[in-house]
C-alpha cells in the first residue's frame, strides 16, 4: 500500500528552507504606472506593499517607463505607499484577488493628485492585459451570499455554468462534467482516475475563489475542457482572530419533498465550525487552524419490512496552515488538512434511501478519509525576476461495506456450505416468489417466504430483500504533484513578461472488492441445473476484485496509475495600449496498468504477468501541443476589446482503470448448492477483461475561439460581453472491435476492424473483444454569448449575467447511465457498446448539459444598523432528454435492455425550466472593539420550486417520462457565530 505523507508541520517548514522555493499559483499581483501630472513617466519611485496576510512588506522600484510590478502576493488587503525624494507620498488601499492582476496607476507631484478612477477594495475592475474569461470572488462577498457549506456550492456563482444539485459529475460548461478542474489551495481535488468532484473539502476555510472559463494563457497548466476553479484558504495575520459558529437545518425547517423523489426522507443537519489565526513570531511567522464538524441524522420512512434504521453521517475535519516570511522577498506556506467521515444506516438507492422492498438489516455504511498536504513558496529574486514552486500530496481513502458484517470466510473447495436454516445470516437474500404451474418449486420456497417475506395486505409476500448487504468495496486514491515556475520581466518601450513552468503529477487507485458472507443469495429451488444436470436449489453470487492466492485470500489490491507532465512557456507583450499573449503548453501522458509484461517475441508485444506494472499507452509531447494566442486593445487605457484562440488537450486519466489487464480479475462467481446447502459447483460469470489500444490514436482536443469587450461604465459599474465557440473531437472510448462491420454504420465510416490482429493477440494473452479507439466522427460544439455586469459600492455588491448557449454533438459523456450522476469514465460508458449505442444511432442532437438560456443575479447590501441582506437568483432552461427503446434495434440484438439505446435524436425533449431564489439576513451585535456575535438565517429555494429532472426515459419500463430527481425543497438554515 502507498505510504501517507504525514509530516509534522515544523519538519515541513524546516525542509522548505533547505530546498528550492516552490510554485503554487495561489497568488495575485499588483501592477501599474507612476507618472507626473503631464503623463511623463516617473522612474525610481519606491512602491511598498504591506498586507494583512503578508508578514513583512514587499517593495519594488518603478522602471524607466514608470511601470512597476508586485507579483506573487498572497490574496488579501494591501496598503500601497509610493515614495520618492521631492515628491509627496501617495497611499492607496487595494485588494489583491486570487489569480488576478490589480491595476493601480498613480500620479505624483508636490501635491497629491487623485486618480481618475476611485480604487475600491472589493476587486480589480478590468484587467487590461488579459483576454481570459476569469473572475475572482473574495470572502466578504461569499460570506454575505446564501451559499452552502461545501466547496461544490460555490460553483453556482459562475456565470453561464448550469445550476445543478447533482452530487458527483458536476455541471457542464461546454464540455462533459468530467472536463472541469477543481482546485483547493491549488491542489486538484477531482477524484483521481475519475475526474469528478467526489472529494469533500468544505468552504468555511476559503478566503477567495478564482474561475477561468476560457481564453486560457499558458501560465496555469490549464488543460480544462470546461471551467477551472481554484481557491485559496484563509491565513493568519499579525493580530489574533478567531470564530466559533453553529448552524442547523432541521426536518421542521425543510419543506416536504416532491412525491416520487428518490430523496424521500426527513433529515436534521448541523454544522460546528471553529477557527483561530494569528502570529507565532510577529511579522515573520503566522498560523491559521480550524475544525469543522457537519452531522446529518436522517429518519428513513418505514417500508414493507417495517421500521428502518436511522441514518447518520459524522465528519471531522482539521486544518492547519503556516505562513513564514524569513526575508522580505521570500514567502513560504505549509498546510495540512485531515477529514474523516463515517456514514451508517444507508439504503441502496441514490442519497442512501431504502427501496420499499429492502429490510432494514440490509443497511450499509461508508468511510472517507481525505488528507491534503501542501508545501509551497515564492521568491522575488530581483525587481524583474521571480521564482515559485509547490509540492502537494493528496489521499482519498474510501470504503463502503454492510453495517452488519457476517464474519465468516467462504471457500470453493466444499469445506464451507450454505446454512439454509439461517439464510438471512448468509448474505443478501432475494426472497423467492411463486410461479404459476410450478407446484414443486412453490412448495419448496413457501417456508422461505413464510419466514423472510414482507407483509402486503396482510399476506406474507416474496420478492423482497433481507439479510445483510452483500458487497465490501475499498477504493483508495492518491495524487502527488510538483510544479515550478519562473517569471522574468524585460524591455522598455515594448515590455515582455516571460513565464516558464513545469508540472509533474501521478495519480493512483488501489481497488479491492469482496463480498459479505456468500454475497447475494437466490433460491432457484431446483428449477435450474448444473452442466451435468444436478438440480440447483440455492445459488450465491460473490465478488472477487483483487489479486488473490489460490485459496482466495487477498494478496494486494488492483492498482492503476496515470502520470502526466506539462511544460508551458508564455510571453505577454505590451506595446502602448496593446497587449499580445503568445504561449504554448506541451503535455505528455503515460497510462499504466497491471498484469502484463513486455515481450517483443509475442505478436501483441506482451506476456501475462499477474501483479506486474506495465505501460499500456503513452501520448507523446509532440501529440499534445496546445497554442495560446491572444490580443487585448485597451483603446482608452481602461476599457478593452480582445480576442483569443486556445487549444486544450484534457487528460485521459480515467483509462488506466478501464483498460488494465488486472481488470480480468474483476469478476462475479456463482456458487451452487443442493437442498441441504452443500456446495455442488461454481463458475465465473463475468469478467471485465483488459483492452488493447488501437494504433496511433490522436488525443482529444478542444479548440476555442473568443472575442469580447470590457467597459468601465462608471467608477462603480463594470460591464463585459463576449462570444465564444468551442469544438471538441477525437473522443476515445471502448467499443466492439467489429462495430463498424456489425452495427450498420452509415456511408463514410470505414468498413473494417479497428485492430485486425485482435484475435491473434487474444490467443496469446486473452483480453476483451472490446478495444480502445478514437470513435469515427465523434464531436461536440458549443456556442456562447455572454453579458454580465457588476456594481461595487462601499456597502453593497451586485453581479448579474445572462448567457445564451447551445451545446450539441454526438458524444455525450454525461448521458450514458440510468441515473446520469455517476463516476462513468472513458472506456467504461455505454457509448459505442453494441447495438443501438453507436454514434450513428440517433446520437446527434442537443446534449444533456445544454441550457439554452440562463440568468443569474446575486449580491448583498450592508445596512447602517450592522445588518446585511444577500440574495441569489437563477433561471435556466430545462434538461434535454430522449426516449430509449431497444425494440428499435431488435434486428441487431437479443438484449432486453433499453439503457442508452436512443429511439429518437439526442435531446428531442426537454424538462421544465427551473428558477430559484435564495435569501439570507445577517445581524451583528458588537461587543466592544474585539468581540462580535453574529446571527444569520438563510432561506434556499424561497418559492419551493422543485423542478423535476433526470427523466425515466426507458420506454419499456414503468414511469416513462417521469422525473427521478427533483431540486431540493425550501429549507431554512439558522446560524449563530461568536467572533473575536
């Protein structure tokens, strides 16, 4: 098993001082120009920045053109002091935001001359040097809006990104829900080898967030096919500050949920938060620490089996961060986060709800352990040369298992039988049901129904599930990363900001899956037989997904690995009012599996080697060249028009776990028993075999074209507009090797095998009849027109956006399973899997993430009586869907499954539009200079608009056309906080 990086923070800080400083991209910058009243450049001015989160001030000197730069500043509030002999000192207050450049131009003279535009502390107005679609939101804005407690809740603030309450995949932003990149303190917290936001950092420690939707430069290792969101945690300051808060949301504060929702339960939630920060060594070493404990208690409704257990979820999260400024130009950070959550009493349906026919004894639980360790720093070498670096270690250990473990081992040598007198103690029992005309069978199962059935209309009935939940699942994820960057400024009339960066990362998954007792137990009752004709009265199906010895004992889990590298070079060129961005990012990805060893004498190039790590595929540097080109014209010095082109190659990091040869070990085994429970035989019934890659695959790419404008309408009003187009192609998936011969492709699709020698390869080392290929003609397109404006005042803030968009194509990664909110990944979806699932089978149309219209409005107002009110409103178009029906493809398959077999063009239908209003009010009670008591109420979904989505679209199943999910009902949250 992989080791943890759990190092005492004192050792971490000491080791940093002995190493090369590291890069984190967890900074912002201030730049501008110092002139005289007649606009003459003023060189030699000393510019000093003193900030609340910067232990020691940092300074620079204006150049011959009067320009100055203060990069790599931790986000926070700063005071700028401009001094020069013979000139009056000028002071400006400014806020630095994450990944943003704050422009502060100053006119100096014998007397102070006010700037033409007032400088506010909330955010920079317009970045006149960048064509990126980016924004940053500070803590004082987040804190006064009705936003939830988890990191994913912040996504709803992003203009043009659909509002969703999905818990796994995340929203579409012109790409799949897996194309987004989520960073917490600069650490990628997307689930390794899946890409979804299943990790669970909270939002209470977040000081600022920064979002890049498009127009990326080659400066932040950005390969995102959707949006990229980053955050920076709170830091200590030179003054001790702390807070304790308690928040509740009870069943009585939550509205009734829509009938039919899979979330039909009553729950009580509360959140306890504590934080403290301050100096360890004045003006040198700061600390910040916090504790977070959310709990959920849910009373499941009774079902056909009677009372159900109460579900509970308890999480303990600790965080500590040190900031050290040994010199004015060297800043170091180290932090460690440890979060442990335990759930019990959950059912098998989404949200942990119990099915009507499952006994309470079948409940299950889960444990999640999240650990994030970070060491980073920045070093101002000279006024125009800067070095930065970052090392991170991320661990996400997950486990799900029955609440009731049976505690006995099983074997297939006949030494362990099935206790037929206590079937509910052998695994998860499916209680049999009578079959008309089968008298012997019905007589055999009636005692089982009488003992284990549920009461319906006063009669004991079969068909339910009782006993203990069947599966024990352990999945541990790891990500380790190191990155370093160097920036250099040079030039006079034409200036250059040259950036070089390199990042290495590796992702791993350790997976083992076993069963509780005999797993899933059924009662054929002698109606079926073994191959030799022996009647089977009981049957058990159990899981074995791990590397085991001959006796079935676990040796080690199955391991998958992805290693990625990226090198970037970028030059931001400024000439007069023009800025040109020229950059390129180069990537290299390597995919590693388990179970093979290279052997050049074999036709396949491999031989079987259980447990051995092998490289299954590599995408070379020259295959992933990602140019970034942009131009900005600040035609009057403060308002801009801009254009940008960028190419992105998203990581194919989900394939190692989908195509690895060790996947041959993923199997279900059936064990057969006679009427007395004696083992009479067994066989493997399913194997997810390793998959070969077709030769010379072109990596998936996204080309993006962008034009826009930004204008400072008044000192308080800022407006932005842009139009954007994205085209994505070269999608990889697994499919039948003979799909282009068997499933009636249209003209233009080659009529041949993907891998001609596949049968010969399989004769050597086995493997699947499915292969990883670049699907013919797969593409998506995304058009976007965006209007947004914000207003900044001393006591208020407002932001509004309207976005029209169209997302369509024939490859919809978000629409491949029944529930559509799952960790489905490249090489594991239903896309291109057999008849009715090929791209030419009605796949073209509007994709699941398409939301044609979206309006978002949010803001807050501070009253004179120490109170404030916040609001968030959203309106968006409904979710596209289409009917699925296997009968359309009856001539191609004998399957009875409708799943992912389109019977009409993609997105032919749409759910209802959704709108929602969230409100809050906060009241502060000052207790002298140091203390404050804060009371707050949040109201989410004021109008109780529980719009249905996730439609049951299988024609041949009950409830066709009905929603299976609904937006959460109206709910109140109450909070009290003590601040000091």
